[in-house]
C-alpha cells in the first residue's frame, strides 16, 4: 500500500499455482471430513446422501468458493479490506468472518492438541479396553459441570503449546512458507487415509460396515432435513465465510486462474470425505464383528468416533494395532494442522491489511490472545465449552456470515460482475447458472439451515447443558461477534505514508 | 455387499474422483501448474 492506494505489486505472492490449490485443499480438509461426513452420510440415507451432497457441492460450495476467490483476488486484501474496497460500509462483514475464524481457532487448536497427545498414547494403546474412560478421565480430566473448570492436564497443555508454536512458525514464514508446508501437509493425510482404507477393507466384517455406509435409502431424500444436512456439510467443510479463502486468494498473482482452482479444491475435499467414510466404516464393520454387535451399535461421529470408538476398533486389530493407531492420529493431526494455520492466516491477513503491520507483528497480535483464550478449552471443563461454542458458532455465526456475504456480493456487487471477472482469467467459463446459484439457492438454503437450527435450539437446550452455559458460551458469543466486528471496522486504519 | 451400496460406491468415486480428474486434466491442458510467480506477482516460466 502506498498513500492509501492499493498497489498489487507490493503484496507477497504464492510462488506457483499448485501451492495455492494445495493450501486451499489443506484448509478445507480437516477433522470434519473424517469424523463428521461418514456418520452424517450414514444417518441421512447412506449412499443416497451422495445425491443432495453432490447437488449442494455444485450449487453452493463451488459458487461460494469462486465468490470468495474473486473478492480476495480483485481487491487484493484480506476479508475486511476487500469488503471495504467493495463498499466502505461493508468492512464490518469482513471483520465478522475474521472474528468467527478467530473464535474457531481458539478451540480448534485444542482438538489438534488432543490428536498430538493421542499419537503418544497410541504407541502403547494406552486406552486399553476403556477408551471412553481414558479420554474423559485420564486425558481430559473432565469435570462434572461447565462451571467447574478443574485443572489443566499437563500433557494436553504441552501438546497445545506445540500446536501453537507450529502454527506461529508456519504463518510467520509468510505465504511462501505456507506454500512450502502445504506441499507436505496436504498430501500426507491423503496418503495415510489410503493406507487406512486398504487396511480397513482387508479386515473381516469390513464389507458389512461399508454396506451400512453406502446402502442407499432413497426414501430419506423426501426428508428436508437430509438436504439441509448436505448443504450444511458442504458449507462447513469448504472453509467458507471464515476469511480464509479471501485471504489466500489475495496473494494470487494478477492473471491467476480462479474457477478451475475452485472446482479442483472442492472436488478433492469431497472425494477425501468419501474416502474417509470407507476407512471409518470398514473398521467399524470389523469392530462390530469382533464384539458380536450390529454396526449401528458402534457407529458414531465427532469426538466420540475419533477418540473412543475408533481407538477401540484399532485396538482389536489382529496385527500392527499400535502402528495403525499412531497412523490414525497422525492422519487426524495432519488434517487438522493446515486447517488450523489457515484460520490463523485468515485473521493475520485481515489484521495486517487493516493496520499495515509487518507479518511478525500481525502473527504475534493474533496468536498470543488466541492462545490465551484457548487455554480455557484445555481445562477440565474445556470439552463442555468447546462443544457449546462450536455448536453455536457453526450453526449461527458461520451460516449468518455466509448468508450476509452472499447477499452483499450476489446482490450489491452483482453476481454478474463476479462471473465476468472470473471468466476473464479462468480455464472454465461460468454460465448464467452461476448468477442464479449465488442469488437464489445458496441464500435460500443458508436461510433454511438457520431457521432449522433456531427451531431445534428453541425446542430443547443443546445437549441438555444449563441455560446459563448455553447463553454464555453460545448466544453471547454469536451476538458479540458482529458487534466486535463493527467496532473493529470503525477503528482508524493505519496507512503507509 | 448389497447391489445398491456397490452402485452408490461406484457413483461416488465416479463423480468425486472422476470430477477431480476431469478438472485436473483441464488445468494440465491449459495453464498447467508449473508457472511460477516472480517477486512482482507476475507469472514467469518454470
């Protein structure tokens, strides 16, 4: 920047196209691909779920990703300043996405710390026959209420520090450094997943597990919830509305490809989710056979799948149980790390662009408070707060940001302008369908997702948590995010003279 | 394994990984991946 005017040449750039594509895939492929998608598919019609999932990918996922790439590329800045260059009064929307990203990284780093902690545990299969007791008792030292914080388990805290040091070093190394890291951190989980799929498919009972995963129940497609689940999964898993993609695209060179990069990254992300389902359900099938129960009895998602069910299943392997357990947690860690540092990068770019900070200054300004706030989630009550904040920030914060972003860009900047902008530099030319998707189905599905989440929330308190905890960790956080964003947008912008 | 699960498995691979292969082939045919960017953000040959 010079004299307040945007000078694209002054900005750091991705050294080559592959680095950008790998970084976007690495950001999108995270824990949700492994522990959320397979169970979601199983619960929502099995193989039939692939139909709404694929439609959601093409009508919402790819169009929104293209939109965020276009914003970052055209305005050459992180989310807030890109929005500001679109219209000054929109800057707060960019900050809203940034604040949501910041909140997510505070607890995502803790989950990543658990995966580091479990890599050590996996070497000796330390959970024995009681993986649940091991996780909640020994590892997390879970208290009996969100308001009883308890202590901070030292091994988890050490892993938490290791995770943050890694993220600090990677993001501090600049966009070129990120580009170098993703050349390893993006393919690694894919390779590990392939190893686990091959091992899983050769186990007895694996076919029964896969059957549960892929057996289509087409009647489920008449259920609107299945469609909302598919749209929600696509939205959550592509790093949309988190200031990440706008930041990453802002480092693209002027003549960079946009549309095909978005298609490639989105399809690889969803392909990996599909592959993860094969790995997860083949092991669950084996586990069910060994325990003499139905696959439905062992099927799970989320933390329960990753840290309780799957470790139990891997512990039953006839040979190399600890090796495959280590590989599984390495898979989780490698999937988490580039999603984690992409969240940090999104916030760092926003902060650096607003106040013209050096990268070191911006990284320190972001990582230090995020680390300190995240410490809450490492306490004995951390899992409760993590669960509450994650639930509310995803279902309300993230979806709201996406909706507002879509309306602003789709209707104010103009979906047509986006299409013409990206078509001028892309290998694939978008037709009028793109404008239609951005203006109608995407905002509609996000609105319906929001209404449905609100209805469920008002019907019964989430997971039976005390209302005070839900208000403090949920509603208050969701409401505070746009307020903080608005305040940040009003702060004086430091220009370089 | 049921016929339905096999069909959906094949379709899943075809759409998601087949789609990836298709977009990758377009990228390789057109701009490719090897173009590097110099310090000024301009594309240079690899």
